[in-house]
């Protein structure tokens, strides 16, 4: 388990629900990755991420899917892609990512608490 944090620490993280609107391969990445654009609603807008999630996901099964992401990290250049959001998932024993998503359709931009 990681170090305990306070509620104030958690409250600084802006976690939101969004819908994947586009997916393409990140051709410049050393490890197989996808460039994903997610609509987080009017307040946040569309953000993109480069994610190493190709074991289970591709354009066909990811486009239109709702995901959960951290929206207030600073931008980071990942293999030539400006990554603006961290899409959340669990990581299995083999290092494969299983995305977290709402159990029912949610409005884009709703905060996670």
C-alpha cells in the first residue's frame, strides 16, 4: 500500500468521466500505444492522451466508450504526442491495463468523488 494521504490531497485531483471520440496508433512510440481523444464536457473540453493499452483496446472497441481520467496533470510529451489527461485503469500481473469506466452511461465531465 502507498503512503496515506489526506482528503485535502485527494480533493486536489480532478477526476472526470469522458467519452472517447477518436483513437489512432501512436506510430512514434517505442512501446505499442494509442493516441486517444476524450470529450470531458463543456467545462474541460476535449483532451488527448497517449496510452499503452493495446493489449485489450483498439479503435473498434474503444471509440464511444466512457472512461475515467485525471484532468489536471500538466501536459507531458510522450513520443511526440502532447498528453493532457491520464486515463485510469487497473494493471494486471502481466502489466496489461484494464480501463475503469462507469457502470452506466454518465454525462461527460461529471466529477468522480
